[in-house]
C-alpha cells in the first residue's frame, strides 16, 4: 500500500472520505439524504453516498462528537473505515479539522496506524477465493496545506509502527505447528538481519550449558526442543550518554499445560502464548528505522509446553539459572519458569531498566477486562513511563501492587520457591509478579506487563481485529524512543 500527503483528491481517485460528527449533522454533503439513511456520525460509522457518474464516490466517516476528538478516536474511526472500503483502488482521506485547525503530526500518525491495523487480515492459510477483496492500493491523506516535514515524518512513523505491530500479529496468529521454538528463532534471526539488529540463537545444547533449568524443564515435555534468542540494538551515534534497556518476552509457542493438561476449549487460543515474545520482537524490529537513541537487549525464551516426551512432574524441583530452586506445583504455570531464567540472564548484563511482557495469568483480565493490560514493578518512575507511552498509542495499562503481604505463599518446604499456590484463587496475578521479582537483581528498575487479556480480540473493534492484536509493540517502541539517561 502506498501513501501520499496531498492538498486535494488526485486523478483516478475512486472515493473521497468526508469526516462527520454527531453534533454537526448539517455539515455533510446531502444532509437530508444522510439523515434519512439513519447516519448520525457516531464513532466509526460509515456511509457511502451516491456519486456523480464521472467523479469519485463520497464516503462519510463518523468521528463522534467534535469536542471529544483526539488521536484515539481518529485511530479507531479510520480503522473501521479500512474494513469498509476494501475494493477501492485509490482513496482520498480527509482528516477532521474541527475549529478549522489543520490536523497535526500526531493525527496523521494515528490515521495511518488506524488504517493499517484496522484493515489487517491473516490470510496465509486461506485460499484466494476465501480471502476476499484487498484494501486500497493507494491512500492520499488530504491536508489543508498538503502537509510539511513534520507530517511526512509522522506518516513514516505510523507506517513503521503499524508494520511492527502486524509482524507481531502474524506470529501470534500462526498455528503452533508452523511456529515451533526453532521456527520462531529462525523468524527472529531473519527479522534481525532485516532490521539492523545483532542476533544470537541458543540451541538445546547451549541452553543446557547455560544452566537454564526453567526453560529446559518446560521444553522437555515436547518433541521440539527449546530455543533462546538474544537480540541487540545499539544506536549508531548516540548524541548523549544513554542507558540500556533489557526486554524479556515470554515465548511459549503452544501451551497444552504439560502434565497439568488444559481442557480442549482452553487450548484454542494457546498458540498465542508467545505474544509477549512476538511483541518484543516487533518492537525491536522498528528501533533502527525510528533512529532510537537507547541501547536495548532483548531475550526471548522459546518452548512448547506439552505432555509428551519427558514432561516435568508435579513436585519436581528445578534448579534455575543463578542457583535458586523451584518446586513445580502446577505444570501449567510454565511461563514464569522460562521468564525466570531470562530475567536472570538479562540482569547479569546489568541493564539500567528491565521490562518483561507475557501472557501470564487469567487473573489479570478478570481484574481489568480485555482492553487494559496489567503492569507491576519495582520502580514507580519506570511504571509511569510505561503508562505514559501506552496512553500515547491507545494501549492502556493499569498498575497492580506487588505486596510483600503475599510473599509467604511462594514458600516451599522442599525448595526455595513454589511456582504456583494450589487452592488459592485470589491475587494470582500478583503472586506471579512476586515470583518473577525473585529473579530480578536488587537495584535494577523492573516492570512486568501481563498482556493475557489484551493479546487477542474476539471481534473487530477499532484498530483491533479478530485474532492477535500485537498489543505492547507500539508501547515499547514509543518508550524506547526516549533515551534512558543515566548518571556518569
């Protein structure tokens, strides 16, 4: 798809999109006809008007109330538009200008992101007939002055961030048979080569040598051995001293639950249990293109959690990287085991901040629903920076506490820790966070994003479409663009 910033519709444009608002019903073409059709201008509402025989069609797009217009509503409305205009070859999209103000760079970026994310479909396993019509080949954003350098930069950023998000969606939507740990590692290596990143892949022999007891234990129940991927980004010429982030993404490419076998209905979405690793890979893929000034290392532990092979038993004691021991009380609480090893590895490199992303607990969406992710951490400033970045891109997160009042529930009579507290239904998202905290070195700011509820969407809704959302890619990329300054 090609994009342009122009002042007016170009020749051979098939349709021009006109903004509409619920509080300005008379300011649309053919207002009487529009009212008779029941079109009100609510957010995301689309109506195609009869066009002239020799001119482009007109399409009304609702943005809700003009007084509440912001980047989130632009992103959401344009996403709905993208699904309604498939089949047009060239589209002219006029962004809303309430009060006569020209749309700024952030509105341009939001519109591009909304269109690309909202129009996404995963069709790799469909026939051409089942795939249906494709979206427009060319979109012109119609700005009053044709846009300037800032708007052109925003257009480029929107395309890059959307592409990174769609990369994560593609990975999460892949069936488990087509994205085993080894195949995920191959994909990561290719993304790294295309994105100017350094990539190192550890096979099972290296994982044994590095004493990653959690990753080995989860992976041993599968006939497909685990992998660990390390990605490294370094800015070419940082203009000031910058700190270094470590990102860690949970990569369970399919989670059957191990010997704690899940019911079939719960397995339907378990190909998505690597959404944290996909989000981290997506964010890493765009850092070079965005000229990110921060140093970043990423760690992706990859495994299948299966009940065949030599699965870990309930009651087994694992020795993790660093020497801590963990008693396995639930084989389906495997994500925290592979993350523990990766957190230890990341901490050994002494980063200035650590962030992990994981589809970790069902308790997080029970508390916050399917639109808001949970965040926990040891450093309020880091959590606040994450929340601000998430708010900028329409991926809201909400903090949950890490209270030491619950720490006793992780104690084991035979090991240093248990991975799960049997019989307890309360505060399990917090217990998972407390378990992970045990493997974060003291003094290093750390935040944990639990995206269990937001990694998948049940139906099209704004920029989210049915299936994988790519949640956290744009949040991480936005956060990492701001250098993490550290004292000399």
